[in-house]
């Protein structure tokens, strides 16, 4: 999971995204972000390629790690980014991985909980 956290931060340092919240789950990543430059596809490609390379290195394996494509949702102007972030951060609680929002070690949000 730490490799995925590093990859999320790497994409942000590349000034492709400005992260608002993320949660690394056992089988997927939820990421609320604002594009800074480029396209969503470029940001996702960078995230997937960096994390795949590092995870495969760490695990001593080769080959594909991610499924093709991703599911995205554009937040509309009338939707609250904070509410979306809180919903995202509650995913580990709903999955039984944490007892309280904010308790999951691989979750982050720019707003206080």
C-alpha cells in the first residue's frame, strides 16, 4: 500500500494533479483530485505505470498489475467536494477495514475530519 501512496504523491509532484483525498483499498484506489495539467488518462497512466513498476520490483514479479481503464466521476459544481471526500474516506469503514473514518493508515484528506 505504501507504494501506491508514493505513486499518488509522485503524480502530484509532477504537477498533473492536486489531490483532495485518497484511500488505498486492498483491491483498488479511490482518488479525489483536481487536474492541474494534462488529461485524466495521462495522470492515471502515470499512477499505474509507476506503482506497477515499483510493486513488481518489490514483489519480484513481472507483468500487468492493473486492469485496463478506470471508473471516473466528474464532480459537478453543485456537489460538495468535502462531502465526496468524506464518502471516499468512509470506504474502509464500510469494508470492515477500519472502525472509524480517518483510522485507515492509507487514507488522506486535505480537510480535517
